[in-house]
C-alpha cells in the first residue's frame, strides 16, 4: 500500500482526489484540510509525520484568490510560500515524496509560445509571486519533491470558470469575457488520475523536478466560454472584450 496524505482536501483539486479514491485501491489516502492539519505550522506537521508514516504528500493546499491575494498578501505568502518550504524540509527529514502543484501565474503571460519547464519566470501579481517563491524554496532545500505546474483548472467541484459562466448565464443575458488571454483549460480529474498513475508506478526521482501538465490544445477565455455555452445549452450572449477594458 502507498500511504498518501492529501492536504487542502476540501478545495477543487483536493475534492478531485477524493472523487478518484476508489479507482486506486493500492493507495491508503489520508485527507486533511486546513482546520484539521495546518501546513503552516511546522510543529503540528512534525507531530503528524511522527505518528503517521506516509510515502507521499500531495499538497493541494493553496491561496488561489488572485485578486484578494493583493489585499491579503501575508496570508498568501504564508500558505503559498512558507508552508511549501516547511513541507519541502520535512520531505527530507521524514523521507516522503512531495507532490506540489504550481501555476502558470508564475509567468508574465506575454509569450506567444507555450511555456516550457525552463522558461524564465516573471510573475506579475502577489499570487504568482508567492507561488514562484514556494517553488524556489523547494529547489533551494532540494526537497524530495515534484513541482507540477498547471493552468485553468476546472472540475465538478469548488469554484472555477465553467461554473462561473453557468452561474452568470442564469443571472445575465450578456456575459463579457476577455478574448486576448490564451491558455490550456485542464480538467482536474485528468490531472489527478495521471498523477496517481505516476505515483503507483513509482516513477519518481529523489531530486526536485519541475513538470508542466495541461490538457491538449489552447484557447481564449472567450472561446472557452462559447464552448461552455454550447455544451451546457446556456441561454445568454457571450461578448468578447479585451483585458484592458475589463479593468476599466
């Protein structure tokens, strides 16, 4: 059995892991959210790992509110940076593999080509900066970790773009969506299943490693919204706007 701790278990990604639990009987999952296990508290984490021998920690915990992170900077740093450094240190001490999820927000979004693992990082806002600093701590401490960068997550759980469009369509006849931001929407259940397959096959190196994972293809938020409208048979008009006008 592979004993795996999933932190941030009540978030979109954490719930996606819970959804897939029965598909992977070779795993013994422990699901913990912030109120049950504070990953910002090194002593609490240390006591947990002393009592629970785990093979893998899958860190789904993150401060993901991009706009609010500009206000709650300290909280974003605590969860996205400091806690990641603590987990990285503990991965060495307690000999577990750390799977940590990062984001495309560590880049500035100006490239006209897909970002690769060694593309220069240049985060613009607090969210991206705190996630980038978390990555740096893993690499600095050489934690036994994989950093998996992903983008535009959506799922049946939590808050995401798909649910937002569906919700707005029930309140508005017209929805403005930016058309000049391009990315790769990623279904969390695909991400989760592939991560668990990798772990179960034990294709894991000891040194820190950075990987990029998205679903195939690329689109704009506008085109994505139009597709959601068609598939969900929504009765609203999707209006194309540019990012600058959305901030006006």
